[in-house]
């Protein structure tokens, strides 16, 4: 009986980690599908800043996910240099917000 409780306790501790890993994989797939990695690396700049750089810049900014989600959809220029970020208007608002939250967690 004790072994079953230990196994159950261990499994219950691991389930959130598995769910979090699945969510991260889903977000990485969404970013890949929308061409994000053509311009952004996870850690370093490609054309635009790496996601870790974005997360560091906006750390502690409670409004960042909303603004960055809008910037993902609408595009932008001037914040990270002269190369503009193209719009991704085909991406729904909810998915853009989730991507922004994921990028902000990269730091």
C-alpha cells in the first residue's frame, strides 16, 4: 500500500510538469507555424531580438503580454532597430496573446 501512495504522490507532482511541457511544445509549434523563428531565436537575435531578450526587456511589466500580442498581430518598428516586424494579422487575438505570454516566459 505504501508503494502505491508513493507512486501516486510522485505522479501527482509530475503531472503539472508534463502539462507545462505540452503547453510549451504547443506554443513552439504555433510560433514555428507562423514563421516566428525566421526572425527570432529563443536566446539570441536572428533578425529581431531573441525571445529571452524580449522577456528581459519587459520583465515586471504587467501590460506587456497585451501590448506584445497586439504587436505580433499588427507588426511594429523602431523598438529593436530599423528592421520592422511584419504583421501577423491572420493569427487570432487569443493565439497572439498566448504567444506573447510564452515569449515573456522565455527569460
